[in-house]
């Protein structure tokens, strides 16, 4: 079985890699979902901004 790995850009220098698979406790799950939601909100905001400025 392969694990799903998600890389999160922490800064210009540091990345975090989260692995979905065997041992994922509730705290790590919350942290990962929080990062995904934060990215989704930013992406949605930027897309709306682009749509508004493109007439």
C-alpha cells in the first residue's frame, strides 16, 4: 500500500511533508485539514479577485 504525501510550504526555506497512511492521530489530522482549508480559502479568494478584475 502506498501512502499519500502532501507537501506544505512553511516558508521560503522550509517545507513540511504530511503522510497519510498508517499512524495519523487526531491532532495531526486537524493540523493537515486546517492547512488544506487555509489554502482552499486563499485560492478561492484569489480566484474571485481575478474574476472581478477581468471584465
